[in-house]
């Protein structure tokens, strides 16, 4: 066995391992790096073939015996050979490269290196080439491939065709894809590229590309970055679809939607205007209906309740109180003395003014909670709620005095009228509203016969029987 010594310290600084063999293939010396890579002591004097077999047996090297034999045969160097590399997989997944070179003494110098990263790059390159080939075959859209290491770009014939260019027109020396991007879309393309630099494994963006006919074509870009083990982009593969027709359809749809929205807004405004007009018409009809209902129960000249409203009021008042005990309602039939003469002398407009003035004075004398109605002509009726403490005698005294005050209008026309009144108490004079009015009317005529400007009280049902003539049409006797 040849003598051997430790490896020189300088050799231990090499990144690769080193083992020197004699002419018979026995180890003369080996560095610590080579021992670490093979997981063996590599003692001097051991045949290198035996060391390799022991590593296979120990599971350090993943080789079948026949494969090991071929590897060892490849490592045998003759005088003409300068280096024979062999690649051996390690049990932990790494790859070991062995290069044998002849030594001047007839032996071999064996270099051992960890080439796992190199093998990974080779595998990535093969995978990329396969992916590239598959993409080329499957793509119906335009395609480009950029190699960052060489800064060269491949453009597919279909991409040139999409832009109205002859095959091969797009190239690194001539117009590039980047030079055809619409200026307004350049910032968006830049942001997409930055996303890939930041780690995105796929980006999609839309933009416009110049066409040979002078127009623009909308395109969808789908770009896949290919990275090495350090995450650095080594290639970019991109597919480009012509979406001009789709974008034009979307724009047309958007315009149609805007037009539809505008028509909807205009139609809504029309409907709102029609609705407002209808609402105003409904409100006007309600006002008219309310006015008609008011006129049906009120005197058009004075605004006082009319006979219909008077009778309804009497029935309501009676329904709210008992028909036994002390009287609780007083019906006062009021008739003007001298009205006909004033109306004939000064005209109907003054007569109307006189009636309105008398109506206001009677309402003031009756007070809140009591009703004053006009039956027609110069006849009025007051209904007093005695249950609330109203004194019918006090009312009549005030009414006679107030009505007798002179009346004059803006034209200087004037007149003095007086009041004759008849009073019927409920339930003494009658049980129903019509009977009360008739009894009061009869008592009022008694006041007229006694000299006017006074009042009389109906004493019972027998007094309440009305005279045979229709009181509403009787001629004024003053």
C-alpha cells in the first residue's frame, strides 16, 4: 500500500473536494470536503472503487450496482484523456459531480463537486422548453417569449398577423411590442410589470396596440413570469388576445345603457310631472268637493250654516242629552224688521251688506259653542246650549240691542233695522228639531204682532203649531 499523508491545508480551502489516486486506483490523499461529500473517511490506501461500493451499500449514493460499474468505468482515464465527468445522485437529494484527470505519476486526480443548483437549473430549463413548446402548439392568440438573460424576444406569426404585420416584422431590431402600445395605456402596462417584479406569478391587463391600418386594436395581455430558484425572473411568456370586437360591443352596450338611463330619467320626469298634475287635479277636486259640501250646509252670502246644517246640528245636540229634566237647548227664530225697506231703498248690494253685518253681530252675541244659521232672506236661527250655562234671555237682549245699531257702507248708505225673535226650549216646546223651529217661528210671529223689536217664548207644544202659510215665503209685514 502506498504511503500517503494529509492533504495540504490550502487544498481544504477549495469549494470542491479533491482525492489523489495512485496508478492502481488507491487513495493517496483526500481533502476534508471530499470526505464530507461522500460521507466516507477516504483513508489513504483504500481503493477508490471500494470506497464507491461502500457508499452505495451505506445508502449515501443512490446507484444500482450495474450503474456504479459504468460510472467507475467512465472515470478510468488513459494517457490521452484529460477529464471524464460523472454525475451521481446523493441520498439527500443532492447531485455529486466527479471529474477524473490523469496525474503525472500515472494515477488520477479526482474532483468532487456539489452540482445540485446546476441540475436544478437544467431541470427548470427543460421544463421551460416543454412549456414553451406546449404554449406554441396550443395558442390560437398572439404569443411572445422574452429571455431576460439574452434580452431577446420571440414574437409568434399570429401576433404579427393580429396587428396587420408580415411574419417576422416584430423583432428586437425593428418595431417591438412595447413600441406599439397606446400612450394612454403605457402606465397600466408598467404597473402590471411592477406586479411581476414584486412577486406576482401571473398578470392580466388590457390595452390598445397600433395596427398597420393606422387604427388601434384592443388586446388582453396574459403574462406568466418564469423564475429561477432565487425567485428572479429569467423568462416571460405572454399570450395576447384580440378583444376589439368585445370592447366595441361593451362600449356600445354602455352607450345604450346611458341612453336608456337618460330616457328613463326623462320618462320619469314626465311621469312625475303628470303625477304632480294629477295630484293637483285631485287636490282641486277635493277642494271643490269640500266647497260643494260646505255650500250644501252653509249660506253662500254670509257663510253661516243653512237649514240642512241647522237640522243636523239639532239632532246631534239632542242625541247628546236627556229629554227629561230642565231644558238644555234654546232655538231662537230671528227675523229682521225694516229689511225690505232698506233693500228696496238702497239696492240689493246694500241689502247683502246689511245681511252680512247682521250675521256677524248675531255670531258675536251667541259666542263660541253656539250656532247661528241663516234660513234665507232676513231670517236667522240661533241654537243656544243652555247646559253650558248660556242664558237665552241675555242673548236675546244683546242681539236686539246690537242689531238695532245703525249700519252704513263705504258709499255712505245707511239703515237701521230691528229684530223680532221667538224662542222654543227643548224638550218643553217640541221633541224634534223641525218642531222646535216651527214653535220658535210661531213665537217670533207673536213678537211681530206685539209691536216688533221684541221676543216671545213658546209655552208648549200647542203654541208650536205653525200657521197655515209657508213662513219662508210670507211677505214682510213691517
